[in-house]
C-alpha cells in the first residue's frame, strides 16, 4: 500500500442536546471510528442519513471539535492542535460541500470567492491571484471572464465547479467531499465526478468521498467504508465490498439500491430490511444494527462487536469471529439461516 | 383505450423577468394499470405537467394550449376564458382529486396536517368522496394502514404525524392515496427524501399495491434506478419537452435520443464489472426564460446538426411504442420549413457557409 | 430513415454555435441591482424626496429668512401666513418657518444619530453574541433582558434629570434601550447564517473570526439590518416629539416640532395653523420614512415580490 496520509483512530464526536428538564442527552454522531487513507487514494464513505458520515467529515476538518480519538495527518495529531496550530493544515485539507447553493457567499463575486483562500494565507499578490483565479476557472470548465459574476447567476453544476476551484486555490493534499453530487442533476453529477477524478490524477490528491449514491461511490473510490449509527461497520477495497459484502447491513444496503438496468433490476433479489434506523439518541445496546439484522444472535444484543480483520478488509460483526467462520467453512453469509429481526419495526 | 391522454399541453408562467415556458407541446398517454415513468432533471417540467393535469397551478400560470382526456372525459385546463367555464372546471377537478386521481408527494409533511390525528386525515379523504358513516370510514382507514404495512393500525390512527418516521409517513400518504380506489395515482418523487433501505421498502409497496388494485401510476422521478425497477413505459423530458418515449426496455437498451444516451452514460451501473469512465453531458441545462431556437438540447448535444439550431425536431417513431424528437432520427429534407440561407443553395465555399449558418442560427 | 443526400442543414453544427455554458442572467452586483429595484418603486422614491426636502429645510431653511428662532416681534403676535412670515408667527411673534426648520434639525438629527448609534452597538453586540454563542451569548442576552425590563421612556426622563434637558441627553436616553431590537435581530440572523455552508467554507479556508463575522455573515444580514434601521428612525423622532410636547424635552426658546405643538395647543381653536405646521411635518416625515423603509426592504429582498 502506498504511503499513509491520514490515519484516524477511535475518533469520537458526541453532541450534547439540552432537553429542558430532562437534562442533557448525548448523541454519539461518530463513535470510535478508525480508518486510514493513502496518498492519492479515494475512500468512499456510504451510509444513510443520520449515520454520522457528514459529522465525521466535519470533525476531520475541525469544523466540529473532536470529543476523543486521534487524527494522524502525516504523523501529526490534528485533534490535539490548537486553532492557531491547525491553521497551516487548513491549506492542506479542504472540503467540498453538499449544497452548491448554500456554500457560496451570495454577496461576493466568483473572483472574491475563489481568491479568498489565497488572500487569507497571503500566497500571492493581487494580480497573481486574479490570474490564478482565471486559470482555476478554466480548469473547472468555466470561462475566465466569469470572475466578476455572482454565484446566483450560475446553475447548480457550475456552482459546484466554482466550489472545486475554491478548494484547489490552496493546492490541498486532501479533500473531504461531503455529498458533492447529491444536490445535482444526473447529467451534471458525472461532470463533477469526472472533474474530481481528473484533478486526482493530475495532482495526486486524496479524497474522502461521502455520499449515499452507491453507484457513484463505487465508481470513484478505491476503498469504501460503510457507516451505520455512528459506527464504521465495514471497510475494504471497493470491488470486494461491492461483490462480496461481509456485514449484513452492507449487503442490505447494496441490494436496496435500485439498479438503472431494467433486466438486472427484475432479476435482482432485494433484501428488504424491516423498519428504519433507530434514533441516535437511543441507540440499541450491543451492535447498532441488531434491531434490523436478519442474522442477529444473542451476543449481538449484549456486546458491541469489535472490528475483525479479514485479509485487507475490516468488519464489525460477530459473524466474522474466527471460530464462526471455521464452523461454517468459509466467510460468506450464504449458508446462514436468516432470522426474524429482533424487534418489531415500531419506531414511535 | 387509454386512461389518460394529454395532447399538446403547454404551460407558461409569467414572472417579473419574462415568460417561463415550463412546458411546451407535451403529449403522452397512460393506459389503465400501467406504471408510467416521467423522467427529467430539475426544470424539465415533469412536476409542472402533473400540476397542470390536476389544475393545481398558481395564479401566474397560463395554459395556452392543450387537451387532457381522463377516462374519456375532457378535463382540459386550457381555454377557460369565462368565469363559468372556470367554475365548472374547478368543480370537475375537485371531484377527481383524491377520488379517481390521487397524488403522492415527495415530502409527506407538506401533505399531512401536523395538528390533526392521522386517522382523522385519512377518514376525511374517504368521507369527501364516498358516502359512508364515520365508523365505516374508520374501518376502511385501518384496513388501508394494514395494507401499507403499518403495524397496530388501531393505535397508530390516534397518533399525530410527528410521531411517525419519514418512511412511515410516506406509507400513510400512500394509504390516503389509495383510500378511494383511484384509477390513477400520481407519485411525485415519492422516495427522493428517503434513505436507500427505506426507499426499497416503499418501492416494493408501490409495486405490490398497484398490482393488487390495478391503478395506473405516473411516477415522476429523476432516478433512473427507480424507473428501471418500477416502470413499464417512460417519457424523457428536457426543458419542458418530451425528448423520447417508449417501453422501459426500449429506452434503456435502444435509446434513440442523444439526451437519453447522455443520461445513461452519466450514471455508473454498479452491477457491471470494471469501471467504465462516465460519459457526462457537457454544459448546463438552458434557462427556460431564454430558450435557444430549435431544439432545446442543441447547445449540449454532441451530435447536433445545423438544422437543430434553427427548427424544432419532428416526431419520429420506431415501433408502435417508441418515439423520439430528434433530427438525427429523421433526416428528411421535406420536413424543413425554415428557408435555407440563399448562399448555401449554390454550393458556397466552406467559410461562407459557416458565416451564413452562424447568422441564420442567431436570427432563428 | 437515412436520406442519401445530407444537404446543408444536415451537416454537423459548427461548435461555436453551441454555447453549452451559456449564462442567461447577468447582474451588476448586489447594491447596483438593489438600487435599480428601489428606483422602480414610486412610493419609496416619493418618500425619499420628502425626506430630502426636510433635510434641505433643516440645513438651509434658516438662511432663507432674516429671523432667528428666538427673535420676538410683538407686531406679529399670532400673525397669519404672509409675505414676511411665510407660515405666520406664534404667540411671541416668533417666525414659525424658521422654528419649523430648527425643529427639523432636531428631529432629523435625533432620528438619524440615534439610529446610527443603535446600528453600531446593536450590530457589534448582536453579532458577537450570535457568533460566539455559549457563555458570551448568555451574558449579553441577560444584559439585554435587564435593560429591556425597564420602560424605555423612564431612561430618557432619568437621563434628562441627570444631564439636563437638551438634545444630547434625549439622544443618550433613546439609545440606552434603543439598540436592543437591533441586537436581537442581528443575533438571530447571525445564528441562522452561521449554519450555512458558506460560513463553514470560510472557516475551512482558514478565515479568522472577524473575517467570517463581517465579510461573510454580517454582509448577508444587511437587508434585515437596514429594515430594522428604518423602524428606529421614526421611533426616535416620535419619542423626541412626545417628550417635548409633554414639556420634558427640548425647552424654550429652542424649537422642536414637539414643543411647537405644545405651544400651539393653547390657542388651537383660534390659530389652528400654528398646530398644523409641526404636526404636518411630523406626519410627513414618518410617512416618508415608512415608505422608504418598505422600499429598501423590498429592494434588498427581491424574493418578496
């Protein structure tokens, strides 16, 4: 594996909710998450809403202060740096946001938006900055004379490209892409994905690509992490995860995705999960997925499964304890009988 | 016979900036019991077409032309030039809405009244269209909720919308939509706001329920995966016009319009092995205030011809079910009504022709 | 359906005819567009014109006539309007026109000066409170609650007792509770804007707190701030007029619109014109300020159309 750029160990982000007389409640948005990203690699992060994938991305960038854990970036723990100490890393780590309508300040021109980072870090003179902004605009497929335009004149896809130009203005090494395509039209999504891939090829940037569209994540990612209720339930190379998902949640998630191919869609067997994601305020004891898991065992309801390593993959599920794998003579799930879910899907 | 027939429907909106031509000359028909997909990106007119059909457009809308037939009855929203006609139309539509035609919306909360109990809301819909007692309506509501997979419906009837999760709310909307045994259900992005695993549940539910009830469904969506899973036939909309229409298989495996091909090239099919590079459509959808002359897709089309910038493409059909609006598919000079630039007739030099085409396109 | 001969129209289109990144809308910047919208609003322009008229009156009016605000001429006691005294004279024979001009000075000065002071205090405290949150927010907001708990008129009267009845003390009295509305408005705006992704984007770029607060958040709250401002001006003008009318404000021989009303009150049945001029001025000013405020609000917030 190539050189490690980012290594996250047991990262936690808890939010405290004040609930009047009931006192404070803790929401564990990110709970002991560990993963690593190599130079020039894309880690795709998938999961449904409320699984903590956006909070994770924001915690990496210290938009949210981490509650516990380590964020090793080139060997330096970012979680422990002061705000001032973190400033040099602001240049190296950037972010692309989900909503291209909300992530551009409507009162500034495109030139001011893209040039702001260079101005803050005092990277160049005004004239140089203007030239660089124009280069960046051309790089993302817009015209240099768009520099004096305002964000609302652009369409969603064009705005997202402006956001990309803004992040590139600082020559970052690592970009967190927080659902950068989910607000865009189908024909525009591919433009943005291709642009991100091109940039990666040219500059060797690493991405953390957060999304809920599994097809696109598979396309852009080298490796994939699957999150559920604040936990990373499975990580592995993207083709492996897609073709042989280990965790029961990953299997269900992949099978639930509608395939844009009518014949394949009719052949596909869907694993329909019962119910919905439990509220993160009252997560189940033990494994977070236990309430909906078709393979749930007694141990799952009692203890949180640790991360088991299998070749180059990691999965947090008791089905992958060594002795269980040996017992069923292989790591696949096909031989296992499915049980009814542990709890009825009521969620009032 | 078709259940719904829309002919040459156009819808415009008057805004401070000018006239937005949201829908231009849209025609299609829906047969009883089929699932018809209306696919398009934002601004393509897919929602506007359904709002025009239901007579739910705002004050600033104008419907200059269009005929709509539902079950043989004329419910055209155009030419409502007298007060009397408008009143009659409104009366007709009020009876149809929630009765023979019902709607499922993207965001269930816009449809559910937050301060009324779920039971009251479903019963109200039933009582408005069917003559029965409150008790009968309640029994029907419980039956419906059981049908859409809501556990212990007797208890849930007494609860308020906020006590339900997103997926459950969407089930309630579906229950309410089914209440009066509609012949046509219009589903406007019913799963867009939901998570993948919940979306799968709802899609499955829509499929089984329509199989059981025999109602036709118009599925408005931008998600080609949803369309492939659910729909029998599809119409692709772009900038307020139908670009291509056909059976789902025809559209996915034999797309005739460059836009359809572009859409299919823009998505990654995770079932396929290997990562084919994506082939996106370049550029940005047109502004409906300033549509280009000719075909609206021309500025982004990689196969555009000179005529595409001058005249809207004619219809070409390939089978009884598959039709498409694109000059590439009907290169028939007799269909051209715009005058050819005079110079082009006497075999102009290349540079000359180019200039002429440029000016023709600018004027056109 | 291929035709053998393609002909001119069926040749591939020239690429320069396909402008796929075409941008139809073109704008000249936020302020330029807002002022264009403002100028299209007839009522607002009318309001502005009236206001400019009164401002001109306040500045240059006294130079047009050879009288001073306290110069008495017994020959003209309670005189009706004439060529010498355009609006007539009061019970001491003082020229009403020149007094009206001085009244405009005081009213407009108090109105705009207090609005300006409130704007600054309100924006700074509201901005800090909303942006910092937590304990800072708690302290500032509790202070606001305490100040708000005392009737605002009481501040003015107390200050006047302490510092004497003059313009300065009225101004201070109005400003002590005056910034509260502004601070609350700004705080609310900043809190909601802070959640927007563009402010996170600025943070990620490495922008400092001051830059985020002023360049990214405050600038987007400018519409509601200006609208709030247009409420403050008439409020202050009213307060001053009321105080002077009940006799605790500007004292004789200085003229304010309120004190002019007060002195005209005695003879209102005999000389109603003396009452008409100051009340008309107050009403017109307030009217035009309201039109102006509405116009600015609409101009800054095009979605309200």
